C-alpha cells in the first residue's frame, strides 16, 4: 500500500506527530509513504522518514502573541497555492492522509478522492470545549484542510469519537521536582519573554524560540530550535511555559510535567485548548506571561500525569490491516487504556533529585 501523507509544518507539533507515525509505518514492509510538508521553509522543518516534497502552502502571521488576519491574507500567495493544488499527483496512491495540510486536502476534495485526516483540528468537528469562535474563524478552522474521515485527537474524549494524543517523547529519567523550566512561546516577543524571566533567579529557564541562538545568560538559557535538543530538555524539566498548542502540552501531560499555557490571541484553536485545559484542570491558563504570574505558578501549581497509550502504533496497525475498524471502536479501545493521576497520586514515584 502506498500512502501520500500531508503535514502542516507551521507548528512543530505537527512535525513531531509525523515523526512518531513515520517510525511506526516504517515497520510494515508492505507500506510505503511519501510526504508533503507545507507552511514553512524546508530549512526550518525537521525531517521524517520517507520521500518528501515541500510546498509553500498556507500559514498564519502572528505578532506579539496575536494572529494578524490582514497580514495573513497579504503574506499568503493564493495563486501558488492554487497551482500546487491542481498539479498535485494523487493517482498513484492507495490512501491519502492529511494532518491539517491544505494542499493535499483540497486536491483530494476537488477530485473527489477520499482523504483521511489525523490531527487535533479534526476534533473540532465534534462537541468539545470551544472559546473565541465566530462565524469566520469557525469556518476557517473546519474548512482549512477538509477531509472525509477525521481522526480527531484531544486530551479527553468529552463523550465524542475522538482519539487520545500522539506523544513522541524519548525515554529518559524524569525529575518532576527539577528547578529547570522549559519555555517555548514562539508567537510571543522573545525579548519580552526573557525580560519577564530574568527576575526569577531560583529557577533555570531554557528558552526555545524563533531567531534565538544558543547562549547562557546566567539562569536564563536561550536555545535555537532543535528537535533533539528540545526533547532532551523537555524530559529533564519540571515545568513548561508555552502557548496553547496541542502536541507539546500532550507530551507534558504524558510525562507529568506542570504546564503554564498562554493561548494565542484571536486563534480559536488555542483559545479552545485553553478552555479545555481549564475545564479538565490539566494546566494553568493565563492571558499574559509576567514575572508575577510565573512566580505564583511555580510556587503553587500541581502536576497532572495522563497515561495515554501509543496511539501512533495503533494507527500504523490500523492502516496495515486495511482500516476496517471504525473510528468509534478505535476511540473506545484507546480511551479504555487511559488513566489520570494528579500530584499526590504519583508524587511517591518521582526520582529523588538529591541522589
């Protein structure tokens, strides 16, 4: 079976998810995968296994933690997007899959070829917590990369046929009481983030972000974007400060790492993620990142650990077995293996940081 798999490259979470799925699909000799990655220049994308092609695609423009819709319209080349949609070769593939990648999704839709969606955004086709939705951004969210069968991913099922997250984390010893804090706020003003962290001298902050380079500035350490380095710092951190993207927070919940989340303003997906996190009591959700807020959170927050199963392994098997199991059945099987534990319930299992 030959798959064409499209990945929206604007968020590192999409790439992380693709990396996890690609490793599992590679275990099946009768499955080959070609990849389309769009939304970011190739030199800024992490690699996945298999033949790859890169397209400009569509992306959102953000500034100082807020989506700029007018700048987004100006920056996207609609003619290039249309050309890529109409020239994309689909006939040689047995199955089309999209992780919110619009070129593949629209090419399949216009040619009436079935396409399967795997990703968090497809959970919004169901009754899940929503915030900040209006007629425009709601339609944009649901029609940006349309699919025929959507395998939506979320932190909780909300009594809907969605699947648990795909968590791509390395093996390692966790120290949840570590004073190390990982910071990833790619949509914020990086210098302002650093200014707010400098007064908190009793913690070590490792800050990843666009246009940052590796530098150690006392207790604040800046790091250039690196998938391997980021994952290593993640598993050795006790806390994470981030926007309200889906994949990183999923990994934090899987690892039992405390989360401070600041949703991107005017972005309905992130605002809704913030609403879900608050409803589930899975993270502290705030409107801004300030010294006072960070200090209070570091002093008073509690970790949550959610034992999500290896969803990417199950999905690879699902493809290999001909996709006969229904989405409802997949959902029920996977959620039956999920357990939620909070602070005191798994605190005794934390490694002793003094040893």
